[in-house]
C-alpha cells in the first residue's frame, strides 16, 4: 500500500517542512531542494502533484499489503537524478547518505535512531513507474507554481520562444558492418543463455570461437575501410566476403539449432522470440553489407538502421559544422520570459515546421500569449498566417528570398527586438543539457521520452528554486539594513 507521504512522525524523525536550506550555497541541488520544499509545504501545489501521481501509480491498486515507496519520495528522487545528471548508482548513494535529501524525503532521523535505507532496485523500479503523460501533467503544475513565484500579476500574458535541439540516444556511431556484428553478437548471447540453462545442448562447443572470429573480421573490415594505399577497393571486397561468409555460416547454424533449443517454460519462449528477432536483423544487415560494399549500391535512407538496441534513433543533420551529424531525436522546447519551459515535444520523424500549429493549439488552451518567436526552421506560409490570426506579435523569419513586404516587416523595431531576445533560448537549451539532456542513458523510446520530461521538470524546479532563494536573501538583506538604520 503506497502513501503520499507518512504524516505521522516517528520518534527521532526530522520533519520535511523543517529541511534546512543553506542560503550561502548556490549549488543546483540546493536550488531544486528549495523548490521541492516549497511545493511540499504549500497545500495548493502538493495536492495537485499528489493527485497526478496517485492517478498513475496507485490507481486500481488494493489499499492493503506491504508499504511501497511513498509518492513524495519517488517524485523527489526522479528530480534529483536529472538535476545532477547522474545515474542510478549515485542516486542510490545520495538516497542513503545525503542528509539533506533524506530529510526532504521524510526518512532522516536524529543520531542514535534506526535508519531506513533504500535498495538500488527499489529506487530504479519506482522511479521507472512514471511515464511521459504523467510527467507532462506534473510539468504543467510546476510551471503554474513557477508563474506564481515569478509573476507580479496573475493575468500577465506570456512572451514565448520556441526552438529545437537534438537529445542524443545512447548508441555508438553506426556502420553497416558494426551493426552486423551487433546482430551476430546478440544472437550468440541468446544461444549462450540457452547453454547456461541446458548444459546438454549439442553443436555449440565452440561458441567462444564464433564470437572471436566474427569480431576480428569486423575489425579487419573497419581498418581496411579507413586505411589508404593501392588496391584499397579490392582489399575491402576480400575482407567483406570473408566477413559475410562467416555471418552466413552463423545464420545457417542458428536456423538449424532452433529445433534443438528446448521450450519448457516462459523464459524459453522469450529466448526463442529474441533469437528470431536478432536473426531477422542479421539477415537485414547481411543484405545491406552485401549491397553496399560488394555491389556498390547506395542504400536508401529509409532502409537504414542506426542502432539495433535503440531502434527509434534518427540520423539528424542540422547544418552545423560541429557536430555535423547527431544520433537521437529532435526535441522542441517552448520557454517564456521567465525562462520556464512551458511545453516540450519529442519529434518522431517530424520536421520543425510540422509541429507549429498543434503546439500553438496546445499552449493556448492553458496560457494567454502576447508574442511568440521562432527561428527560420519553423517557417512556412501556412504557419505564419495562422499564428498571426492567434497572436498579436509573431516572429518567424522567412527562409530564402524575401519580397518587399516581408523585408519591411522584418526591419520593424518590434521584430528586431523580439528576434534578438529569441537567442536567450539557446542558453536555456545549454542549461537543460546540464539536467541530463546531452545524452539519454535510458533504454527504449518510452523511457527516452520519460527521461526528457523529468529533465524539463528538474530544469523548471531549478529555475524556481533559484528565484525563491534570491527572494529569501533579499528579505534577509532588507532586515539587516533596517536593523542598522534603527540602531
């Protein structure tokens, strides 16, 4: 049975509401802790957060059984992970040995009392319960909370900026021959799992030799491809033929061995499905290597894979000199004048100009907007016309040659002023990359989207916490000045 948090204090337990915030410290984590503490002690905001978490995590669950990790603890640990851009190992350490975080989670006790500690797997399983939809709802609450901190008037409209950047997936640089090795390696790994479970399976006594020979042939082909000298093309073809011959032999052996691998339980069925999946990929990459290196074909882009593990990965070129190619997903963020990210969208085989109208419709349901700026990548005639009907000031520079009216529009003072302010979003992108969005370490597209969402929430909390601490420091300075004047 999960609780929001345990309201009943145990003897020796330090209250969450009394978590000390060191005002002289400017660390990112302290700023995030300040924002989380403010959410916790404010009933309006913690109620909204807990309603969302309960709907996702505790819905349709029995209110009996062992106590699971509190919803507040899950929320805090998810934000701490991305705030510091750390892995689960360090998060496990922090959850057990960082006194400030433990008090914020509601598990820290005075010296001499029995401590509660968390297991690594417990943290991983609970933080993984959040999904992209839930995190988007949480981010809406966090942005609303942020506006209550930043805005002087509740009715003040937003001035928005939108840009996109690439969040890299955790993959190596793909070539067709090293992807072929990945397929072969994973096929052999599945066979190895069978051999560990059933020691009597015949014909696979030399499995280690298959690993070694295929890897050596892949590396030989790679070295030949990057080297120079006379007869390079011929050497590449010789290395490719040897590599493909071995890969074909493995494919035939795997097909013949499928009938001798047992199917006694669900684990065996899963292993058979995995084996078939990797064999299909093996066939695909044998064909691609053969067509490109032996037949000299140019492989169409839609036929290529860039990772057999993170198969959602896209090959993205944004016209930059460095990096000229990025592997991951384009992600669009929209920030306001307070530098809070009010919306984010992971683009799945979409271009910038395709997301503008759905983005505008989504944001106008929640916020009042007075101006909105984009870069040239988002421009299209339809986009600009529709946005001008919705907002008073739209900054969307045109691609290519401009007519006289467009030149006149882009030379106006308000256009130049907002266009210059648009560059502030680049610093926001740089800052959010420090919240983990330089590269996503999580596996699978669902976890990729969740990771991005938590990073956006952590970024917003960091911004809000920074403002809260500034206000507290200003109040202290004002009191000191008034005391000096009174003295």
